[in-house]
């Protein structure tokens, strides 16, 4: 039986992403989308666990977002390395624009440099600011691949490229559990790990089920390898190869001159957990109604395999079995 405080804590993760929306006037197009959502919401099947904010963001993207061929979408299931991948893609694309000794990543959290698409399009109440971004636009999302409009996903030559990262579900569960407890309303008691495990293993987590989220992007990457790149968080063990792979996929491979100047290594160092977490801007624990998550909330350990310090052998075995069953015959594995 799932207790009410568990559901509240996991729902919190999703709602906090969007913050408190400003009271702005909706344009006519947004009004139509909101009306359509109000009519459709009661009839929608529960394929993925999205909050009302997430559903609205998805529908607004479908109705109003104008993709460009140069758009780069950093896609993740929550707690799978979003911050690291945002920093990595930003630094790769802009490596000729900034000095590594005075880089934007030393002054701003990666979420401020790579806009969260569904929250941005929802919070601004129009697409004016997104439409005004210079190309290539760097955007991020937690949405499942299947929820994007066909103009963004169906054709290999269509607009947008997706860089996706996923992670061992055991580490995802532990990270989500810590995150939910950190951001839970003060009136709620801490979320027990056993209840978080029950929820997660049954597919109930924001933007989940986790395994379906991974498979959506994985299958797209197999069908359209020039459009969707799938990475694993465990790849951070070999970060230089990961940096080169992303750059190649985005059409900006490192030149021999850049290799001689150790640019790949500079990016690896800049985007490392140690470097990012030790920047003053990322040590901030300031929260507000408009921005309910502080920069420091996005940094805990950044380790691979931390689940062994939290999950029982039985929990581990159950999650491994689910993973094996879900990914059987797909060609995907975390090992």
C-alpha cells in the first residue's frame, strides 16, 4: 500500500521543477491549448506519470513550439545526470566562444544556460523568449520521446537532435529518494526508502515508468542514429570518449589542433562533478517561491554505484530482474 506522504513527496519533485507561475495574460493560442487540456485530461490513459504542469508543457510544445534543424535537446529521465549533460553540451558547442579560465559555467548553474523546455514554454505563457534564442538553441527536457510532436521525432531529417542520458535504475532510485526528502514540505515526515522502492519498482515516478522512458529514446537512437544519441551515466568513467562522441554526433568534432591543445581534457575538467559542485554559484542554497530549488540541490555525490550503500540485496535483485525483463530483446543493457 502506498502511503499519502510517499505520493506527495514524489509529486513534489515534478511540481517543484516548474516553480510558481507568474500571473501573466495568456495569448489566444495558449488559451485554446489550456481549454483542450482541461477537456482531455480526465480521459487520458496513464502511460507516463506527469503532473498537470508536465502535461500542459507537453501540449504547449505540441501546439506552439517551432523546432529548428539546429536545435539540440538534452533529454533525461530525472536524476540521471541532467546537470552534467547540460554542462557538457554547452561547453562543447561554445568551446570557441569562452575562455576556460573565465567560463559561464563558473558563474551560472547549467540549468541557467540550457533552458528547461517544458517549464520555459509554460512559465513564459508564450513562445516569444524561446523563439528569440539564437541558433543553435540548447534546450533540455524530461519528457518521454513519444510525447514530442511528430515534426520533432519521426523523420531523421526533421528539426532537432536529441542527446539522451540514462542511468542504472538502482542509482536513479537512491538519487530520487534523497532528492524527494531534501525538497519535501516541512509538514511531511521523511520518505522511507522502502516505500520509495515500492513506488519506483511499480513504475510510479515522475516522467516514468523509468524503463519505458529509456526504451523510447533507445529505440529512436537505433532507428535514427544521426538524430538521437543515447549515453549512459556510467560513461562518466571514461569522460574523454564521451565528450568526443557527443561532439561528433552534434557535427562539431574536435580538430587535430584542438586535440593538441587538450581541449577535450579542458572540457572534462570543467564539467566534472568536483569542478561544478565547488563553484560558488552552485553552493547556493537560496530558494524562493519563483525558484523553489536551489543550485546546491542538484549536487549530492555524482557517484556510480552508490546504491550499494542504501539498497538491500533483495531490492537490488528485484530491480535487476525488472530491468532484464523490460530490456530483453532490445539490444540495450546497463552492463
